[in-house]
C-alpha cells in the first residue's frame, strides 16, 4: 500500500479522504449531510415546486468527492506545487463560508465547514513551511 511521503502530503491525504467521504454521504444520504451542516432536512412532499436544494447538494457532493480524489492522488504523488496552490484558496473558502454564517446567509452549523477548510489550509501551509526549512538546513 502506498502512503504519503511527507507531512504536507499527509495533511492533503486526510483532507482528501474526509472530503471524499462527505461527498459520498451527500450523494447517498443527503439529509444526513444537511443535518451535519446545520440545515434542517425537508421531506420531499414539503418541498416547493422549483426547490433545487437536492440538485445543488448532489452537484456539491460530487464536487467534494472529485476534490477528495484529486487531493489523495496529489498526496500520493507528493505534488507540493498543488499543495501550495490549495492553501490560499482554502483560506478564501474559509472566509466566504464564515462570512455566510456571520451575515445570516447560512446557519451557525455551517461555520464548521469554513473552519474545517481554514484549519486544513493552515495545517498544510505550516507543514510546507516546516519541510522547506528542514530542507534548507540539510
């Protein structure tokens, strides 16, 4: 079995596995994912015509599954440029999701999604910095 070769690779792999798993949950049991994010699931018979919540959730879940696979493959290849590219965009995602909660566009439970992105980005960024400093000393 192949494993990540660096600390930054491990941060990417863990994030990727979690993203992929949540994507699968969203595809298979969408109400469970809605509940985890702080949204109240609504039975199909109570949805208004034109309510595309499940379509959006399906698209988001598929994107999360794909992203998870990309992150795991990048981790296994130890593709550090990709790791670096993700850090600012994951921090941006953290800011946007946090702002959505602060402005009332999303329930408080959604803050966890933003914080997950932010902490993951910081972990990857710090791991990359540590590896760069360690390599410079060698």
